[in-house]
């Protein structure tokens, strides 16, 4: 672990001359989030795989990525595509073998790229050996899951223990005839919650972390961490209490938001558990000085989210994922909303921790579809040039759009659980998980199979890596220029100031000593004129470093600080001339 203190002083006032301040590898890294099933298919079965990823590591390196972050690759019956794990110690055969994975690590190591895995500790698949043994009342596995008796109603029908609802809708309790008890599932019915009140379970998850970290992965993202613990029933006379209704209109007792999840979410004990996990990471770091990074993901309030950094006395996550840009911004957002969303994380996070920025994920509509295709560059500028860590969901660098997946081809359990061939589109995440677009060839170069596991998104003939790499101007080229800029001290270590210059123009300044930049984006649908001298010490002439694809400006064009006319959706990175 490297000292981060000097960096922070530098970030505050820029007075430090020494630009060789060492940041630890992750503190300003670009993480690239890969959904392995849809990234690259090496063997023609229509499903992305590990060898496919290995074959594209050079692409990522060239793009300026520091760490490839793989969503779950463990053995899974794929009811929830890898988020239902049946064996945490092996690779899902669709994706390859352990040898393939070791080959991936080797290749990554050669080109100095980090590999980060994802793990959901909350539950396993109902097909895990652990769960099958627990269902059969095996002595050792008896209490590995959250089991509870049901009760009989007045008509003598069997009823679940209480009113809890799963995130994927309907009762969070599922009856197991073998055990004649209900098991808790906070997500899908095939995802029984582990019982972390059993200390053996915590130990086993630590063993899993150690196993992969020893193999050479550089860290883990732990998901849904705010669902790990439920209330301790012993504090309620041995009964899990009902959750109160929210009273939100238009919801029925099958809908997750029907209840206020005071007993099943954001429990205090989750934070302590993460600090226990952190010790596993730090033990390895002590050994060889390479930081193994712990990322947490939790859809929760800002105050809860930043608690995953630790409380000052102890460390929890290195990177609690910042969902502000993903959750708080939409088509209607203007410059003021962007400023507010960015400031939110900067305001609540502990001063000495690096921020992190992501605009997309496998659970969220893609930028080109959620906002407008022409705003792709603006949002990549935001994510890559704000202070701290950048996280890109695969495909954002080329501005991929959502796909369209019909009801019959829908795979996402969240959508299938609606049993509704019309409204499933409101919740389906398949459109954000369609195959990656490498070229305008068959299946966009993703696979030579007859049929890919999810259909390709329309428009890949124009939106693909091959085309954008050979073009002089493209989202890809913009992205690459931005990752290049990140190595300059102003972006790596420098100060930060932001303004909504008008309702539709968001801008921020990054600087280190005399080297100053203004990133400016018009997120409105009309032409705007702004005066950049609203920023401290910005005056005179500026030069274009990077311009969005549709901008009329190109590299090294001059701009007057007092008068900048911006077309709709135009975004620029400007450098002050001294
Ligand atoms: C897992 O759950 C699914 C859905 O309820 C069921 O079809 C399957 O048989 C279960 N598997 C095991 C091993 O219990
Ligand atoms: C670990 O890193 C620190 C800070 O860079 C350095 O002072 C120390 O010598 C390193 N230790 C080892 C074992 O490499
Ligand atoms: C962001 C993320 O990875 N969300 C996952 C959280 O866990 C559920 C259940 O395991 C998944 O369905 C989500 O995709
Ligand atoms: Ca394959
Ligand atoms: Ca749980």
C-alpha cells in the first residue's frame, strides 16, 4: 500500500512541484467491466468465453484500460447468468476451463493488465452442493442457509414464514419439500441466501477469495453486499418480523417496493463483514506489496454507500461503486443535475479516498439509449476526466445502443418473472447485455455461430470497433485520446472545480500548477454560448485537445475563453494557453 497523503495535498492546492507523486495502481485506474457471455466467443457456440477475452486483451491495453473486471464466471446453472453459483471453485464450462483462466492471467500479466473478478456472497445457486446437502439436513451444512418453518392458515394451507418479498418479485420464501421448511431467497427462487450468522459460512467465503487471489487475480467486486445480513430473529423472540408496507401507489403485494425493507437490507452487520473480508486482501498485499482491490456494489442511499469505505478506524472497500451517475441521471437531466450528481459523491465520500465514476453497467440502459447517441463522448469525458477511478462498461467506448430482445428470446430472470409478454420490457436487462460489436461481419465479429445466445443489437454495421478504429473521428478515437490525457498530472493529481455554466452546459476545470484544462459539454438540444472566465484563472486563449465526434472543431483549434459557442450535444476538452 502506497502513501496517498501527499497526493491529496497536491490535489487540494496544486503547490507541489513533484509530479512524480506515486499513486497506487488502482487509485486512478481505468476499469473495464466485461460481461463474459457477450464479449467474445472463441469456439463458435454463440456464447462469449474466457479464451475470447484473452484474445482481446491487447484491444483493451491499446484502449488504455488498466484492469479487466469480469462479471461472474463460476460454475452456474445460469438461471441468473452467473449470479447463481453452484461451485465457486470452478469455471462455468460454457466459458472454458481453469487452464483457460490461468492462460488469461498469464497473458494479462505479460501486458501488465489486472484481472478483477466478481462475487456475490449473498447466495448460491439452489444446485450448489452446499444447498443440496443443507436441504437434506446434512449435519455440517445444516445451517448454511436461512431456513424457517412456515405456518398453516385458517384453511389449512401452507404459508411462508412472513411477508418478505424478493427483489425479483413474489415471496422471498420458497418451500423445500425435502426439508419441509422454507428457505430465504432475496433474489431469484434458485438463489438461496447464505446464513452469515453461521461463522463457518464467512470462513468459506474467505477461502474462496483466497483461492482466486492466490491464483493471481488483482481483486474482487462483491455485489449486493447490503443484502447479506437479515435481522437477527433472536432479537424478536425467534420470529422473523413482517416488514411494513411503503404505501407507494400502484404496487401489489408481489412487488418489491410494496414493502419497506427495514429487516432485510442495509443491516449494520454488513459493514463489519466487509472489513473482515478486507483482511484477506490486505494479508496478500503485505506479502508482496501489490494491492488487491476490494470493490463493493450496493444499491442504497448515499450515506450507506460511502460507509463501505470504512469508518476511519478500519478499512472496508477500496472502491465502493458510485451509482450516482447511473441512478440519478436520465434523458431529462440538465447541466445542473450533472453537477449535483457529481458533487454528491465528492461531498459524502471520505476526503482521503479516491472517487470512482461509472455511467453504465449490465443492469442499466446504455448511454446512447438512455441519453442520446450524440452524448456518448460527453459522458466518456465525464467518467474519464473527473478526479479518481474510471469504470467503463464494455461497449461504451464505441457508443453501443440497447438491443431489442423479443419476449420469446428473453433470458433475464427479472423479465421472465413478470410472466408478461408486454411489460417485461420495462425490467428486462437483456437489451444492455447483447453481444459486443467488433466488426460489421457475421454476428458483428462476436461469434461464427448460427445463433448467438442473445440477438445482436441493430446498427452494428455502423457501430463497431473495426469501423471506429479505422475512422479518423469516432467514439473509439475520442475514448483513446481521453485515456491518454489521464496520464497528465492535471488529471492524475490535479485540482477540480465544476460549474453549470448555463442550464444545459456543464463544465469542469482540472489543473496542476499552470497546466489547466476545461472540459465543457452542452447536454441540451440547442446551440449555447458560454463564457469560460466564470472559472478561476481561466482567461485568454484555449486550444482544443479533444472534441466530440459531431463537433465542428478539431484538435488544436483556438477558442476564446470569453466566447464559446457550442452546438447541441457538443463536448470539448480545452487546454489553456500560457
Ligand atoms: C432449483 O430450483 C428450480 C426452480 O424452483 C427447480 O426447478 C430445480 O429443481 C431446483 N434444483 C434443485 C437441485 O433443487
Ligand atoms: C513496498 O512499497 C513501499 C512503498 O512504495 C516501499 O517503501 C517498500 O520498500 C516496499 N516493500 C517491498 C517488500 O517491496
Ligand atoms: C450490478 C450487479 O451485478 N447486480 C447483480 C446483483 O445480484 C443479482 C442477483 O445475484 C443480479 O441479478 C444482479 O445482476
Ligand atoms: Ca464460446
Ligand atoms: Ca442475505
